[in-house]
C-alpha cells in the first residue's frame, strides 16, 4: 500500500495532521510507504504578508491546537505574524521537490521540519538560512541543494505537482489518498484523527 499525503508547508491544519500521518506509518511499518506532495495553498493571487494573516491565525490556531494537540510557538504567533514576510508556498514546495531527489524516504520528516521551523520557531520559509539549518540534520550538500532550488527544472516539476493535485480535485489541505495497488481512495479531506483513518483503511483492505 502507498499513502499519498497532500499537504502545504504553510497550512496550519497540515501542521497538526503530519504527526497523525507519522503515527499511521508506524502502525503499518513495512506494509505502507508514503509519498508527500505539495498542494500549493499560497500561490500567485493568494500571496499575502504574514501580518495580513495575523487576525485570522491568532484565533484559528487555538482550534488547531485544541483538535490536534500541536503547539504554535511564541516566535510564530508574537513575532513572525507581525512581519511583512510574504506567505508563499512555492519555495518550500520546491525544497521538498529537491529533497525527494536526495532522500525520498525522509520526505515526510523534512516536510514536518519545515512546518516546525515556521509554526513553532517563526522562521521564514523564504529564507535560505532556514534551509541551511534544516538540511544539516540530513547531512546533505547544502549549497548544492540551494542551487538546485533555483533551477527552472525543479520549479517546473513542483508546478506539475500542484497541477496533479488540482486534477484530482483536491483544493484544500491536508488530504490523504490510499493507493492499494489497484485504485485510489481519498481517505482524508481535512484533518482526520488516527482512529478514523485506521477504520477506513481496514474497510478498504477488507474489500481487497
């Protein structure tokens, strides 16, 4: 089985859902692999400075914390959201595209690291230094990685990923698709607790 996890690095509910996906993979161990795709939540017309999102996120984060158990850091809530840093999904999405060329098996871990860097540590995902810090954990060639993020081919592949997600009819995040080798099943549209995911997967397996 393959789980296709569709997320966006800037999506608060995705930040809360990634630990659920990690737990799901632990439950199934060698039975399930994961592919992480970027949905592209903040692109072109949706670009906005972080400060423009302050009023919304300063309230909405409370519900995400209450439902999912994750915590948003003071550096994000009290500092980052008062800056004019542009919330743009493209750069972290390209970073994931490049990361998958090096260590595809660790893509979920890297995706979560980007979420933590933003939502807890208040780091900008537009800043190369944020990636320098994150990549040291994976012992990757940092400057080579950053150079690849600027290549047109990797931007093109990332845009194709956005288009694939859109073709599936997925316009909000997070989402998860289960590929049982014969067909695709949409098993999560929005945050979904682990118990519900396990229930749905067992039903799918029972039909196989």
